C-alpha cells in the first residue's frame, strides 16, 4: 500500500470533515461542497475566493478533527456572506479581520470548535463586516478630515481598484494575527470561471438551500437570521440608493423635445424625463461624534458628484448636535466641503427650525447621522433623506444604510 503523503492525508481529512459537517451541521456542510479543495503551501492556513478552498497541509496537520471542522465552516462562511465580492478597495488585512470578527461568534454559538486566539469580540455581535471595518478604522485613526484621510478615502471607495492583488499564490498575502483563513477577492472570470454576478447569484441560491436544509433537520445555527439580514443590507450600494432616492425628490416632467434614448435603438420614440431646475438643497451633518472621518469623506464625495449633475441654486450645510452649531451656504457651481464642528448629544429638530427661521424650503434635506437622537413631532413639507451609519429607523423620510459603504 503506497505511503500517504501530507497532501493526501490533509485532503482526506478535509473530505471527512465535510461529511461530518453535513451530518452534524448541515447548514455549513452543504455549503462546503461548493468549494473545490486545492493544496497551496504559499498560504499560511486556508483561504477561499468563493470558487476554491485553498489549504496548507502543514496547517491542517496542526488541527484536531473538531477544530478542522470549525475552520472549514469559517472558510465557507466568507463566500456565503459574499465577503469575496464586497471588499470594494478596502485595506485587505483589515477587511479580513472585520470578516473574521463577523463570522466567528456565529460559529461558536453553533457549537463548533475554533483554534485558540481567533478573532472574537462580542461587541461586534450582529454587525456586518462593513460596520466592523468602519468602526475599527475610526478607532484606529484620529477623527479628522485632513488631507491624509481624504487621500486614503480616494482609493477606498467602491469604484476604486483594490490596492493589493490577493492571488492565492502571492507570497506577500497579509497574515492576520488571530486569523485562521483568508478571504480572497472573487477570481477574474474566464472560460471556466463564471462572472462575479453569476457567482453572487449562485451563492445566494446555495445559501437559501442551506437554510432550508438546516431547518428541516432542526439544526439551524443560532443567530443565523440576524447575520444574514445584516449581510443582505450591507450588499446594498448606498451610493446608488442615495442617487435614486435623491433623484426621486426632484420635480420632473416628460417632453418630446428630448426623446428617451434608451428606446431609440428599437425604433421607439418615447418622451424623455426632464428635471426642473433645482432650487435650494440642505445637508445636515451630525457632529455628535458618531460619523468617522472615512464615512464623512465618502459621503462628501458622493454628495458633490450628485450636486455637480443637478447644480442647485444654493446648498445649505448645517452642522448640528443638540442645536445648529454652524451653517455654510454654497452657491451654484461651488464645491461642497464638509468640516464638522460641535459634539455632544443629537437633536434633529433644530435643523428643521433653522430652515424655517431663515425661510428656506429645500427641495431635499439630507442628514448624515447614526439616527440616534430626538426627532421632531411633525414631518416637514419637503422630502427628507437619512444617510445612516447605523441600522435604525426614522419616523419619516427615507433611510439610506450607509454602513454598506
């Protein structure tokens, strides 16, 4: 009988753990069969890009059967929660840490074993990887809107290209202290690899099937519903949502003078949408300390992009906590710069009062806030959008969950 090599031994152990998970933890076990195991010694532990499960056989040898099952469940939760397609240019090492913090409590609650020293912080329970990333980033950096922060954020938005290529065979792939496996970006599509959109859709279908299977077996992981809900919300692009909702607040009419170009190719000449002139816009920035520098700059960049296309007559920027601490007015064509002042509690009412006292009736009022504060008793007669850094509700207006950034 031929001698079993480390690679073969590790692969056999992984296959046995897959089967064990399928029986004891069907949610994780069923998902694992979507990943193709591949030995790769350039990776310190394990890694996945949503298509393959890369493993270092020497690392596998250090794990007992129970811990190996936990590590495999950890790995498959990355693509299950779409972590491999949600990095959007964020720092690779910090993104891996945030994803681990989001996953590990769920695994421990499910009764799985993990190696000692893994990343667990119970204050992150129920939070998405994006929320954890933003919170830890705000804690690691001074709350300033200086040039350094602006430069960093310029390369961190969803439109930017990742600063690092995290190919599985890259010797410079970051090692996360306390990490037991990396989440890699989804592989570039080719003849054998489907597009990112197809991968995302396939994992969504697989996730729903795994949830159904685990419920039928009476073994659904504790806290699973909340975790999936947070992941679904974080998958929403807040920028697109902000643009769409903002666009809906601007009066519009149809005109045959500007036909709809989207249908001309088919020989259909339909009236196009014509936006009326945009008058005054108001932006209220919560200065209670709940908005970190990175979120502020991302919000500022998106607001400026929207305003450049609509060119309102005036933009009123209010900085508030329990009252309006300062107000700035920008005229058509002037770039908007957000420079918060203030601190303390949060009361939204003074913003509405300030606008009324100055006889300003904006076509849209946009808040940047965590929605933790006192709301006015009555709804104003103009649209209100709440770009919220936390998962909370508002008594009126439309809430845009900015933690999807």
